[in-house]
């Protein structure tokens, strides 16, 4: 059942190229155009949407954060991302023009179920991005865009996250096209780029996995690890930190790199491990700011573990360790940059002798509020 891997999580990390490919499959026609047959919310309603609110928990919420960057950029619709449990109990502003997007692997997370019930009571339409066919969230939503990651057994979410992010891109491109495609020059180009992602993820598994595992084993004694990222790298940083908390029971925190100087830099002392998710060098301003962040933490003694695009040599002088990912359009970088962080958490937990698939105190799906 584990496909020859020591843990379900390792198998599921290796399933990721397929999870992305399967989530794309059937949604592109022969000419590479986007078709979302399952979109049961009418085009008229989708055209009138003036706000999107993503509700989700944990890793699924980080997929929502990535969606915000992509959908706002492509569609110019404001997107809010809210933890489902906070949304439900704070009198949120929702109307008939709000599209609530509920993201969930299991489709049974009670916090998210309560959030969509509340949203529908207020007249909002709910679109579910769900991995489990026929689950409660799927049944109680107006439409479902299924992720096709296959069953995810390990408590830590990996392939479901990549599939959720992929589905969010499809939704963003679909809405952009539907609403007149004013902001995306070439939806087809983006779709083509998405189609290349499974191969790129496989490339990371082939080329970087051993390197990441070796570094993780050397860090089994770490007691605190920080993660920095900007733009779509910010949710990736938070996801990297969450993986490490839940699997290796290490204090970990993800920050927006720009926030460093507003407080967190005080945490840096000699030897502090800091992961930095670096944007592509093609985004000059962001890239150079993040490279400066690496220098700043290193000058204070941090051990810098950098995730950077192949060919990005600006990072090499300031990094103790570099993990390489293939060149990818900026908005789609989470699909590659998160992979080394998943492998790292899994290996570190294994090196500490912990149960990678069943971390303490956690359940695969949280069916209570
Ligand atoms: O089934 P869901 O996607 O609704 O679950 C949401 C979270 O409970 C889940 O992502 C959790 O954070 C994972 N254990 C993270 O690895």
C-alpha cells in the first residue's frame, strides 16, 4: 500500500506529479482551452461576483493564500482568505455577490462545514475544492471542483495541497476568461505552463530529494526553525513551518520576509536555521529584497537554507545550503518550492524516530469544531 516507500507521506510526496496531472486532466480541451464542466454555478452569477472569500483550515488555508495572489492578479476580484473557524464566529460581510470557496482535502472538516453553512444562510454561493467524492462539503456546496489527488492517508497533507493549488489556478483562469479575460494576456500560455508542472515536480524528486534528506538528518537536534518567503513564497513558508511542527514537534514559524525588520529578526542568534523561499530573479525587486534578507539573517549568525530557482547564482554566496527548483512562472512557484520543505519535515521526523504518518495528538480529518 505504501508503494515501497517507508511511510505513506513519502509515497504521497512521490504521488505529487500525478496528483497535479490528474487534477488538470479532463479540464483542458484538445486545443488546450479550459473547460470546467462541473461548474454548476451559472455564468451570470460568476460574472456578478464582487468578492471571493476562501474558507479553509491548516494546509488547505495556505492553498487559499496562494489562490489570493493568483486570482486577484488574473481576475481583479478581491479575495479574502479566512480560517473557517474564525469566519463563522465573527459576523462576516457576505452577500449574494460573494463567492465563498471552501477548500478541504477530506470534505469533512467541521470548522469548514460550519463556515459554508453560515455563508449559504447569508445568500452567498459556495464552491468547494474538495478531494473526497461525495463528502459533506461537496454535498452541501453549490458546485464542486474536485481535486484528483487520490486518497491521502498520512496526517500531514502533501499531494492534496498541490492539487488544491492547481485547482485554484484553474478557477482563477476560468473566472478570468469568463469575465472577459482583460487581465490575462494568454490563458492558454498559463495552462501550458501548468501542464509542465508535473515534470518539474518529478525533476525535484529526482535531483534534490537525497540532498534534502541528508541536510534534514544533520538537523535532528534543531529546536527551532524559521521560514521566510514573500509574495506566493509567504504561504509556502507557513506551510513549511506547519509541516515541521506537526511531524517533528519542533517550534517553527513562517514569516513574510518583509516583516523580519518589524520584529522577528530579534530571534536570530548564531546557529538559528532559517529557510528562505526565494522568488524568481525575473521579479527583480522582490528577488533582490529577499536576497538582502538572507544576508541580514546570515550576518547575525543564522544558518541559511535557501530554496532558489536553477541558475539563480545571486543566492550562492549567502546560503549555507541551496535546494534548487526548476524555473517556473512566479504565481506557480509554490508547486515546486514546497516540495523540498515537505521532504525535509518528513526526514527530520523520521531521524528523530517519530511516527511520520500519525503524529501525536492529530487526526487526519478534524470532524469536531
Ligand atoms: O481535510 P482538510 O483539508 O479540510 O483539513 C484541513 C486541515 O486540518 C489539514 O490541512 C491539516 O492542517 C493537515 N494536517 C496539515 O498537514
